[in-house]
C-alpha cells in the first residue's frame, strides 16, 4: 500500500462496546464498517451538496489486512485517500490506527463504483470529481 499523501482525509472515533465480539476485541465486520464510514465521510466533505442525490458510490471489492486488535473505548484514527480513478471506478486506500500510539491495526484497498442511484447504472467519474478526490 502506498504512503498516505498530504491531502489524505482522517477522522477519529471511539470503538463502541457493541463492536466487541466473543474474543473480546472488535469484530472484523466492524473494521469493514469503519473502512466504509471513513470513505463516506471523506466523500461528503468534498462533494457539493447539490450533487449528493445524483450520484452514489458502492463497493465492488474490499481487500483488507487485519494486523492488530482494537478494544472497546479505544480511539482509532481512520485515514483514507484515493488512488487510481478510471471510468466509473476508483481505488481507495484506508488505514486504521490506534490514536494513542499510532499502531497500524488494519489496512484496506477498496474498489468503488460510481452509480446513478435512480437507474443503478455506472456513471463515469468526471475530471471535476477527480479534482475533488485528488486535489
């Protein structure tokens, strides 16, 4: 996975007790949720409000590497950025780290597809959208 660029988007959140499984740490499904949540938060931070009802991103593929456990009450930092964008698809990288010590817990590469939510058909990523994603 490439290094995070200066324009990478980050946010922090606390691991809720509801994320903990029978092994006493965050369930892997929660990591997937957090990867998707930070991608959505990033998109909402850059997409003009007038465009939000006209296009939507959906996941085609996740590749996730689980490296360390997260525990209830810990503050995590989710960092994401976009790599290659082509046609209607975009490759997004995400890292989840523990905020207290910076330890890498998980990293993911996700292929997203841009859709028209009314038709469900793919929509080409425009040069303007690329400028939002890759400033």
